[in-house]
């Protein structure tokens, strides 16, 4: 597992090849296996594979334009009403997706959402206004490779007390 975690890198170039429905189901299964506060599992996922719509979604996000040639896009989202832990639950689900994407030999990058980006992406996705779009994940066959790296920094660890 540690090798998968260390080798997972943000991929921003894709070949344009399709991502299979089986691969997407595996990615979504990993997402739904994430821990969730009070086991509420508040997440939903929009999966888009139609090339023109993938391109439109990626173009709507200021930092996802690189994904225009991705084979798919997944947008995790949920209802923040009465759910103080929605962002944490969606973050865990998103990280699980990124790890599964990497383990399948595919690539992706977590393109975060904020209030300013909601409307532009929503205009393409049709996700209702009361639901929070957490991220845009362009997913595809990588057209670039990146070396694994060790990200353990001893100076970031405090043992027993600060």
C-alpha cells in the first residue's frame, strides 16, 4: 500500500483513450469504502465519459483545463445541510479514488472547488444549487510519467507533545 501511496502523482496529461465502465466502478467502489462520520455516507458522484462534456466540465474549472483529453471526469458532491462533516467525508472518498486510479495505471489530479467555481461547473453538470460540488477529477490514461517520491519529513512530526 505504501508503494501505491508514494507512487500516486498528479497527472495532467492524457492520451485521450477511454476509461472503461469497469474501471470507473472500481474507482467509485473505492470512494464508497472511505470512512464517513457517523457512517452517513453523504456522497454522490457524477460520472461523465462523453468527450465533449468532459471537455466542457474541465474548461469550466480554472485549474482543470488540462483534463480536456481525459477519458472521464468524476465530481464528488453532497448536501451540506445538517452535515458538518461533509467536506471531511468527501475528502476521504476523493483520496480513496485517487489511490484506486493510480493502482489501475490511470492518472488524475484533484481539482478543488470553492464558492467561486461552483456556478461555472454547475452550469455544465446540472447539479442542483443546494448540493456542494467538492472536486473535479479528470481521469485518463497518462500521457506523462512522474517518479515516485518520499514525502516523509521528520521535522513535521511531534512525538508525545508539541
